[in-house]
C-alpha cells in the first residue's frame, strides 16, 4: 500500500520490523527462544535475529568469567534457530570481532538493512536495568525501538526507570521462564539433566562436544 500525506515519510518507508536479540548464548536456551517468540508474536515482527557476542564486554578480562568459544556458541544458536519460522542468526558481532557493544551491532545492522527496516532491540528486564551503563546508550537508543520482556527475578517494569535514556519502550510480559545459561552450565557440570531447558539439538551438541563438563 502506498501511503501519502503526513504519514508517508514516517510510516511508508518501514517495510520490515526486525527484532534484535543479542546475548552471550553460552548456551542459547529456552528462555531466549521464549522471549523471541513473545516479541515476534506480540509486536508482529518480520523476524528476530539472534546475535551472539564475539566477546561480551561485561564478561571480559577482570570479570573472572570464562566464556565458551564463539564457534560453539554460534553453532548452538544456529541449531536452535534453523528451520524455525521468524528466527535468524546474525554474525555481525562475530564478523567485526573484538569486544561486542550493542551500539556497534545496531550500527552494522542499520547499514545492512537500511532505513526501510525498523530495528527493535529485545532485552530481558535484567538487561534493561544494565543498559544505562552500556557504551553510548543514547546513540544506541537513537537507532532502535527498545523492547523489554519480563524475566523472573527482575519482573516486568511498566515503564522505564527514572533517568533511563530509553524513550517509547515497548513492554512484553512473556512467559517468565526461570532459566539462565549460568544455571544450565552448573547443571551440566554437576551431571544433572537439562531436559526442557534447551532445545534437543542444543542438548545433543553440548553432550557431543562435552561443553560445560568440569574435566574440560
Ligand atoms: P548468563 O546466565 O550466562 O548471564 P543469560 O541466561 O542471562 O546468561 P544471555 O545470553 O546473557 O543469557 O542473555 C541474552 C538476553 O536474553 C538478555 O537480554 C537477557 O536479559 C535475556 N534473557 C536470558 N534469559 C532470559 C529469561 N529466562 N527470561 C527473559 N529474558 C532472558
């Protein structure tokens, strides 16, 4: 449909709505898939791109956290998303290399998709709280619409906290799954089951590659 008049420059140019879900994905789990699904359905997105961080800056040296190699994390995201309608994998952060900052992710995606696409940055409620401490939050937010999905422990805010740089955020309640990558890694290390927490293909990969075992 061709739009004319006052709305044509603002709305008429938008041809797709792309959700951007960045993360360490160590490993990608059902909480990630659930928030991507909720955002996809509620906000009628064209696609949700899962964007694994090359080197998550908040888990860089000094934090003491060891992150699984990017090849494994990308492969697990590929296995979890492949063949699922509306989900895709973007390797922009991996291709750029170095520490991954969302402001660079959005800059690269904007260049890739052009201004006919609206970019919607999907965050769990815990990440929303952290965002003001990320690199160049104002510039980051000028390139996207913020989408916050509820997470157990952080709940679902009804509006942005006082002083938060975000404007016009969307809030999606989501299924509130009590699952984290930290817990999954601990379960595998302890020999406990991760059934129902990750997709069967990801579980098989973790098993085959002996990820998160204490002896590797
Ligand atoms: P870790 O436990 O290693 O810190 P994580 O489970 O938080 O990892 P990340 O890859 O760091 O996973 O998260 C990427 C994004 O997904 C973040 O925006 C985070 O808030 C969101 N997210 C992860 N798990 C959930 C969940 N269960 N519910 C809602 N949001 C989630």
